[in-house]
């Protein structure tokens, strides 16, 4: 993306198109959140994008890297935002806001995703939400996490604010997560093949809207996230996940939050005695972002 001055982004009146509302896939999940933009500022960059040695926590490695292709398309993006940009500030109708990544440990730590052997967040209600939506057709087995180290590598976890342009007159903001899965050959980790899937359950809340808990499957007839699993990147076979949830539009307070629990899933191809398809869930991460008024 070409760098531009974000301290005052206000197109000339002659060039300013008629206001409209835009809704991304995740915008619809958030209940159609939209906003009007008058300015975006770059003063909310938390720290330089540094790419040090991976930090490992149990089977999760924090290995932030520059922007890279993912093999997937999420909200029109085929490459990651890159790195670990924790927050950015922007202005809506002369009011300052901040979009920031969620952290789950000591608030003084960098806001990283956290490893989970099983989903436990009471706000997301992963198991309850997944069971309510798909428990009659699928039998979900929680295997209790990985036994090795660094099976999951987080390579991008960054917020973004895309300012308006003549061709796209409304700002979009959100965050991306790019996660790479590498099986440990010494353990019984699921292989990278066409049975490899991901299941994501999100809790989203926006100003003036009811809280939503939902399986993020694009309203399909199975619980799996649409883009994720086995893919090819420049001839390499990779098991990965990529998401870039965003909001945008005009006329609504942008205050909102997005919280997710994401788990690696394997469609076993077997069925239980009730005829339900058996899906194993191995391990996952919790991640998210929020927008607050400054």
C-alpha cells in the first residue's frame, strides 16, 4: 500500500462521491457496523515492526514476519498485513478512536494470541455455540492440545486502517491473523492433507447492537472456516489459517470488539453411533481486537 499522510484525509468536495454503506463479511457478522470518516492518524503505531527470533509458548511460537502471501483470500487480501502492529488511532467525525489488538496476559505485555488446549473463554462460549449450531450433525471430540512445541506459528497479528480513496471512499479498519501449522513427526498430530480444517467461533459486539456469538463459517452447511487448511504457496505444501476481519462504512459509532477462539480441526471421515460426522479438535488460539473512543 502506498504511504500517504494520514493526519488529514479529506477529499475535495468536487471529488467526494455520494456517501454509501459498505459491509464486509465480518461487517455483516458485527451486525452491519458502518462509519463515516473525516481523518486517520498514524500516531497510534505501537512500535517498529521488528522480526526477532520466535518466542515459544508451549506449542505456540510467536514468529512475526513481514507481509507475505498466504495461499488464501480473506476480505480481498491475499497477503498478510505483516508483523505485529498493536494499535492505530483514527478520527471519525472529529472524534478520536483507537483500534488495538487484544491481549490476554499481563496488560503490560505485548498483545499476543494465546495458546489453548481446549476452548474455555466464557465470553465466546465456543463449545456451546458450536454444539448448538452443528451438534446434531457433527460429533466434536476435543483432544486436549498438542504434546510437542511450536506446532502453531503466528506470523502476522496486526491492526490496519485503510483510508478512503477516490475509488473507495470509505475507510476500512480491522486486524489480521496468519497462523501456520507444522505437525510434530514424533507425535500423533493430524497430517497436512485435505481433511485438515479450522473451526472459529467469534463473539462480536458493536455500539447499539446486540452481542453476537457465531460459528464463523460464512453461513454454510458445515462448521469449518472457509479459507484454511491445506494449501500451496509458491510450490510449498502448507497448513495454515488466514483471517482479516474488518468493518467500515458511514454514519455509525465505530466502537466495537471482536474476540475469537480458533481451533485446528480434522474431519475424520468416520461417524459415531448416531450417524454424526466425527471431527477432532486438537488445539488453538484466542485472538481479537477492539475499537475504543479516546
